[in-house]
């Protein structure tokens, strides 16, 4: 399946914003006292990341002026629920920023609500893909779990790096410990998803694609000669060597290297400055991971549209 860059940026940025909010709430709950202005600025950054992500999602719409209609089917559609959850997450985060500005504190009930909405948003985003039963690469509980763990890992690394820049080493060390946990879990979860993918049989067959039950069915033409939407969007098949190199790259730069760096910082806080350099590396790697998430899909329609023999 052809990955849409607007969706790649949206899911990566919004996940990082959610993880950053959870990291700030964890720091506030665990006790390190952060200046009000710093809390406000970091929470404001989470809001900006989420706002940029929302802007990226509009690039994926055919008619952005009708975007509000995406929330209309919330009773049955995970996509509509995701739209609502994004709006609630941004509203709760902005309310936290304003509350800190006006009252110089982030109340526990508001922080808890923001974290709860972030968790609900991860579930909705993951279920948008996991609920598509005929795409076996996605239709598994690992899909929403990966979205959540990767967002937590990237958000905690970003939060730890920003606290290092602000000179708050004790709070940065706390987030480094939590970030190490989330990064290792995300690493294991993504590795499990790739292991499952390696042994996954191809969905459907030429008979199920055409509705013809003849066992000796053989396709000699795809039925048309010109290009089509189906071929463009669902017929892309990256080479196995490309996917192999990409997976080694993002598993190393997105998970293994950050985990090693966070472990080094936990063991010796003098290495904390290296976290700052890791943020852009991990973000680029996670964009690659999200590209693979879409490109790995072998849509069942390819049995008919691209399988002429």
C-alpha cells in the first residue's frame, strides 16, 4: 500500500505530543518541582505538536472544508472517534496551558483528564487500522499497542531532552528512567509485530477476489490497460531488500540506540546531554517505521488488479 506522508506525519507527531503530556504528568505526580513557566512551555509544545499534526491530517482530505463531517459517524466509526479524541486532547492540553498561565499550577484532575484522553486517542488511532479485518497486517491487538508504546517512548525522550536543556537534571533523570521502560517495551512490541508479519500468509486468493470458485482459475489480464486509483494506492510493493534495510535502520535508530543512551544516562547522569541529539534521530526513524507500517500491506485486491500471469 502506498503510504500517505500526511498520515505519517500526523500519527508520528500526535503520538509524540501525547507521550510528552504523559511524561509531564508523570513528572508532576512523582514529585520533582518544575517551574510553572517551564511546565507551561512544555505543555504548550505538546499542544503545538498536536496542532501541527492536525494540520498535516487536513492535507489527506479531498475537501478540507468538509472536515467536520469526519466526526459524524462516531457511533460506528473509529475514525470519527479519533477525530473527536484529537479535538478533546488539544482542548485539554490548551486548557492546561491557560490554567498554568493564570493560576500557576496544573491541577491533578486536569492533568489526569489529559492523560486519559491521550490514552483514548491511542486506542482510537490504532483501532482505525486494527478494525480492518481483511488487512491481516493490521488486524491484531499489537497495532494499537504499538501506537501507544511508540508515542510514550518518543514523548518521554523528548521531555527528558528538553529538561536537560532547561537544566532540570533530576526531573530529566526521572523521565529517562520511564523513557527507557517505554522504549524497551516499544522495541519488543514492534519486533513481535515484525515476527508475526514474517510468517503471515497472504490474505485472500484469486478466487475470492473474483468470486469464481473454479479451482483451475488463471488470470491472463487485469481487465484494463490504463492506470487506476486501485493500482496507484494499493498496488505498490516495496522490494524486500528495501524493507529489510529500512527495518534494520528504524529498529536501531528508533529503539535500540535510544534505549542504550537512556540506560547510559540512568547509570551516569553526566551523559544526559546525548539525549538532545537523539531526538531528531529517533523522530526520523519513527517516520520510517510508520512508512513501513503502511507499505507492508499487501492489499487483497492485488490478487486481481496486479496479479495477471
